[in-house]
């Protein structure tokens, strides 16, 4: 297949490129050409804009571009950056697909379980769950998904990746959690009751490849492991794998002082299960958090 990938130097994009590069012809859209060329397989063709790319030549598009949502406090400027880095490129892709005479057969586009906003821990969320909480993460994902779905047609199937917390030894959320836990200073955040729906990076990229090859797959999919955990349980399992105690909780008011509105991502959560992915036949390699963290940390 000839595949365009955006966000190729990100946590998910770089792992996906390395998985696909041997068997497929990859074109990677990147803002950071030097980083892309130094970290990704040299068989990949790198481009810095879509203007001259003929979408008639593509079999698939995988859109993972976007400013990291949890790297900085959400100032008005940062919120705008988070929105524009996703919607701008998605709009360009949709326009190119819809103008194409022989469009790519599949468009896989990023999203997140933040689509649902904060949700009670007891609410088990499948893809048919319809209740949402109107906050920043929901507004972002809703607009992002609606834009991507404008590419859907009898010729083009669109898959939306409602992604959970991606666990990897290469960075991401776990990288930020590890320092206090390694020092024995970790613990639950806020109430600890909020659910954390996570996924191991291997299952993340394998599920994208699975959707790439599944001709009947379309619409939103939860890219989360089958066994989400509470924040308290996450803290205990992480500490156990590091052979450290987890005795120092982080109160809600401290999180709000440190991170402002962005702390909502830490204080609240969603109890998400990957019903559609499993119904399609995808098999998870890491179903439990203990197995995932054991592989990453040990």
C-alpha cells in the first residue's frame, strides 16, 4: 500500500512508521524534517506540505498530527494551537480526498476518549454511549471527528481513533508519571476514583494496522485496553512494578494550582472499553495494566 502518515514524528506516528516501513510505501508529512530523517526509516519519503501530493496515488491516509494536549497549561493561545494543529491539517486532507478522482480507500484519523468529557466511574462507555460533558476535550474531539467524517463516501471509509492513555517507554504520559514514582513519592491523584483507560503502544499501532486492513471497519473505535483501572489502582500497579511505595497522594487543589484547567485531564476520567475493536476480531497483546507496565519497565 501507498500510505500518507501525518504526525509521523510523534509517539504513535514514529512507532507506526517503523512497523509499516518494511511492507508499505510510506509518505510522511512532517514539520520537523531533521528529526524525521534522523529518527525514522530512510525508506520513507518526507514532505512538508500537501500541495503537490496527488491523492489519486494513495491507498490510505493516517492522520495523527496535533500539538500534544497535556504538555502545557491551557492558555487561550495554547488552546488555539491545540485546535488548529488538528483541524487545519484534517481540513486539508478532507479537501484533497474529496477533490480526488480515485481517492484513498481508507482515511484513519485521530481523536481521543476525551470526546466524552468527564464521566462517572460507574458508567461503562462503549462506542454507542451517547452522553458527553461539554468541556474543552469534548469540543476539540467533536469538531475534529466531524471534519474527518466529511471525507466519508461509498469509495472512502473513515475510521476515528478515540485513543486512551498511550503507555510507552519512548515518552508520553508514562514519562511524566515516572520521576516521582521512581523516588517513592508517587500516589493517587485527586480522589483516585477517576478511571484511566490506557493502551500499550504495541496494541495501539497494531490496532491501527488492523483497521487499515479491515474492509468493513468504519466510524469511531476505542483504542483502549479491555481492562481500564481507577487512578488509585494505576498508582499501586505502577509502584509495584517499580518496587516502590505509593504513599504520597496529589490533592486536587495542588493539581489545579500546577496545571490550571488542563488538570481536568488528571482529575476526571472515563471508563472506556474497546467493544467495536474486539467485535471486529482484534486481539490485544496487553489486556491488563500489570502486563503492560511489566513489559515497559522491566
